[in-house]
């Protein structure tokens, strides 16, 4: 097994580690944020770096494999959706946000399956898809250290550092949702010929 595939598997293995951290009663805070949230964030950041790293290494060293093509996007979805489910459980994120993202992933995955079966060309990621990925990662990283819920700044109860973190999370997550919708629409629009049959 080559290095890119090992990094992909490592990313998947980091998910259960990230998920079980809240079950340990880790006491203490840094900047009024529980240490457990910093640890979850660190694991998520490391996993996100491996996402970029495995693809870069695979392309640079010509180690692109069928196994890697299959597992890499699955690992990405597992990581992001696990993090979002954790944020929903912590009351930091409304459930409709990951539902929209999950719906889009099903649409895109379904489209790709049909494209492969029909021998069609898979639609390349649009600017909306890239914007979704970037804002999604930033929003999740910031949400783990946000002491309030999505949109809490509108209550007027937040001040100082808490206000600005919540503002950044709310803006990034909102952009992510908009980009998710438009990138999903792009896949359907650009691949409509596949559905004519």
C-alpha cells in the first residue's frame, strides 16, 4: 500500500478518535474554550491536512490508484459529516446545515456513478465546489472553539472574542451552505445529458 492510501486510511482512523474525546472528562480551559474542544480541533486539522497531502503526493509521484480514487472522497465525507454531527449534538450547529450538505453529497455521488456507467465525462469541481470546501473547513475549525451556537451574535448577548468567533462561524457556514447548493446545481446542470436516458 502506497503512502497516499495510508494517509487516507489514517484520516478515517482519526475520526473515531475525534468522536470519543468528549466522553473523557478533560478539565481545564484555554481562552475560555474547553481543552477537549482544542483537542478535537487539532485532530480535525491534522485530518484535513492529510486530505490535501494524500492527493498532492499521489499526483506528484504518480501513485494514483483505484483504491485511492474510491476511498479518498469517502474519507473526506466521513470526516466532515462526523464533525458536523458532533457540532449538532453540542448545539453549536442546526441540523438543517449538515442535511443540506449530505443531500448534495448523495446527488453528486449518484451523478458520478451514472457518469462512470454511461462512460460520460465527470464534471470537474466548479468554483462553487472549491468555495464550499474551503469555507466548510474554516467554519468547522472555528465552530469547535466557538462557545456559542450558530447565529448567536444576533441575540446581542455576545461581546469581544466570542462575538467575532461566532460572526466568523456564521458567515463561513452560511457561505458554505450557499456554495453547497450552487455546486450541487452545477453538477445537475452540467450532467443533464446523462439523465435524458
